C-alpha cells in the first residue's frame, strides 16, 4: 500500500469528516472490509448497533452489538433514540443516535455498516451523510459467498438471496459504489471517503 506523502497538507476545517454509511447485500463482505480498515485506522469510529438477536459465539455486549430485549428495543424506537432501525430474519437492529452525533460534533469520522432499509432512513434524517454501496464482483460470486458460509439453514440463505436482489437494484440510490474485488483496495477507498488522510 502506498504511503501518504509527508508533504500532504492537513484537511481544512470545512472538509471535516461526515457520517459515512456502508451498505450492500448480505455476504458482499461489508464486515470484512470494515474490520480491515479499522485495524489499520482505529481512529475511524464504527457505530455499535443494538439488536434483539441472541449473541453468536465470541460476540460481546457493547463491542459487537448492544444485545437488548424486544421491550428495550420498543422503548428505543418509541423515544426516537435510534438514527435508523430495521428488522431482518426475525430480529431488529438499530443505530443509537446520541453516540453518532457526539462523535460527529467532535469532528471524528463515523462509519455505519447497515442494510438498505437503514441506509434509506439515514438519508431521510441526515441528508448530508455519504452513502456508499458495496457491490460484489458478480451475482455468482455473491451466491457462492452466501452459500459457502455453512452457518445458516437453506431457508435463511434463500431469504438472503431474495433480499440481495432487492438491495442490488437499489444501487443507484447511493452516492458511490465500491466493487469488492480486493478487501485491501476497497478498505483504502472507503477510508479516503471518510476524510481520514
């Protein structure tokens, strides 16, 4: 990876980081890209979502997700405490609003990794946010990734494939598209979009 030249001028105040939203179909590699980028640049703050789904092995409360009950999620939604929320495969997911706004006010780059429904809600409530669509190199590759996980029953995979078709059709709603042919390259492009240099 090419290093940033030492003589690069600092980012002017009017180019301060804004909210960047990464979305795309299930299985396209959003989490992998984000993990790679944050390993190299931990200063990019990734919002931690609240979810009603049960923790998977190795997941920790407050690190991977805020695991909440249905009743707690109902309160968060009713009180307007979520920037966006969506239901997927019988579980609800949402982005706590206050933490995102506090980071942005402090001038820190904030990244959300969310689904299409959530991205649309963010666009409605924060039009200045940059929406980035992560696309697979091909439909066949996406199918291979989704079926190759081996962690989900066939009916869940079918639901994911159906959702992926809908999500791919919404690509034009986004400000920019990155094609995930290389995790390193996409992570570098995403980093540039967050105004981190």
